[in-house]
């Protein structure tokens, strides 16, 4: 497998070189200022994307290399640290039982589970109540949103560490034990876990499965090399209670409370790490419209969180790492989607007016090879299916374009201040 990755990376280098040569040749023969500027923009954008991708992959490789099998076997799990697992739940009757069972099967002994029913209109509360006992508390409250539900759970927690788990997630048995050991380091405020798609039943969910391991888990692994993970995912994240209290717990003014609380911790100078072997299996949207709604909400929530911390964007002292994180997030949330869609449309336009279609083909081939290399690497270090590699072609062909268009509309509507609602996904009970 490593030889395939090396071959793909060499192919990527070759394609990038040919792409630049073609663009430069085209630049020389076109006597049009607008097109010349556009070509320069595409070259710069392509270079930034490739460097970003390779940097994250290499950081991820280094991070994985630091975690040898011997180190894993010799970990000392200090069970004196009590863990309170908070499960915020709203209308989760089809998944809540399986989620609680997976938490009760954790190998870590010193823990409690606190289920917070956020005013559900279905049977979430009575279903969860069945498991109430020495290790499980079940609380119900009026509907007030996920962040308020999490804070309510924290108020009732007795642990030193707070773990937040979405109600539609199922954890592997040693997830808590794996994450606790990071908190020996007092600088660590939080640890993210991996998120895998459990309902890989059609092309939409399989493409998301590929996206999760490549676009989310690999990225977090790379960021963790610098201890700068920028989003603790909702399905699995562990926090130091003291740090959460210092930043005022979860806020209620964004649609991405997980992103917001992570940025608040980074702004305080804390380090945030990632444990790839602590896995949460979660339900992904099974229909295209549900997927678009989810990504629309994610994008607007992330932009809201960035806006709250915008004063760090141009701050040259105090928290330089926070400045880097925010600009990285702006690039991924705004600049990349706009440039990707615009560059594709521009190259289509060039193809139509000149008949030169090699530029469009090379553009698509370059990023497809990049996706294939990332997919192979991620499957090498995870437990996902090898068959997902083949979805890298569809990923670039149409999936990422749809996601980027959803991000663009979300960005425009956030800028215009258009109202929105949570848009909760209906669970299918695939856990």
C-alpha cells in the first residue's frame, strides 16, 4: 500500500508540473487581461491547495509515527480521573438506546453517563430512563438547544473530565480509556476522536465516509501534530472541566457550538489533540437534500464562530497560533469553495471559446489523484473499507462541487443576515 501512495504522489507532482506548464503556455498566447489574471489566480490557488494537502498528510504521518505499538501497549491509564459523559438528545428515540449501551460497554471504570433530554416530542426520555442507575443519570428539560443541554449536563457532572457524545453516535469500547491518557499533560484542554459513517448504504453515505476519513480525520491528525485541532466533533470529544469553566462553557449564539468552544479554548492558549483510535460511529444523511441542509448549517455555524473571534485575524502578538487557525478556517470555509467553483466554471468557459479542453482535464485529474492519494493513506491508517478508494473519482466529479455550492449559498446568506433554523436530521436507527 505505501508504494501505491508514493506512486500517486509522484503522479500528483507530474500532473501539477504539466498543469502549470499548460497554464503558463495558455497565459503567453492569450492577449486578454481578465483571462491572464484568472490564470494567475488559478495557479496560486492550486499551489496553496496542494501545499496544504501535502503538509497535513505529512504532519499526519509524523503524528501516527509517534504513536507506536509499544507506546500504545505501555500507556498508563490513570483511572483516578473521573469522566462524565454528556449525551444531549432531542427526538432521538430510534438511536438513544444503542448509544447508551455503547457507553455502558466502555472499558474505563471511573465514569458516569448523563443523558439530557432537551424537551423531546417523542419517546427519547422514557427510552433513556430505562437505563437510569448507578452509572446513568437521565435529565429532562425544556427545549433550549444543544449547547444549553450540554451545559445542563455539565452542571450535574461529578467528573474531572467532560466527554460530549451525540445521541446518534456509538463508540468503540476503549474510546474513553484512549482519550483520558492525554490529560496527563496540563496544557491539553480537549481531545477529539475519529468519526466514521456507520450507514454506508448508498453512494451519498459512502462519499461522506470517504470525506470523513480524508477531509476530517486526516486533517485533525495533521493539526494534532501541532496541537491545534480547530474543531472538536460533536460525536466524540473530551474536555478538561476546569478549562471549559474558564471559557464559560458552551455558548448559545452560533449553530456550531463545537467549533465555537474549541476556538475559545485555543484563544486561551490551551493545546488540543486528537486520538485517531477513539472512534464514534455516526449516522450520515442518506439523501442529497438532507446532506445539503447539514453542510449549510455547518458552514453558517463555523462562520458565526469565526466572526466571534475575528479580532484575532490581524493580531500579530499574543496568540499567533489562533491567527493561523482562523485564517486556515476562512480559507476552507470561504476562499476554497468560491475558488473551486469559479475555477471550474472559468475552465469550462475557456474550453468553449478556445476548444482547448486539456486544461479542464488536467485540473480534474490533478485533484482526483490528490484525493486518491489521501484516500489510500487514510484507509491504510484506519479501519475503513478499501472499496472507498474508488469513490475518490466520484468525490471529485460531483460530490465536492455540490458541497462547495452549499457552502457558497450559506456564506452569502450569513453575510446578508438571513435567518435560519437548526434543521435537525431525522434518524434512521442505523446504529
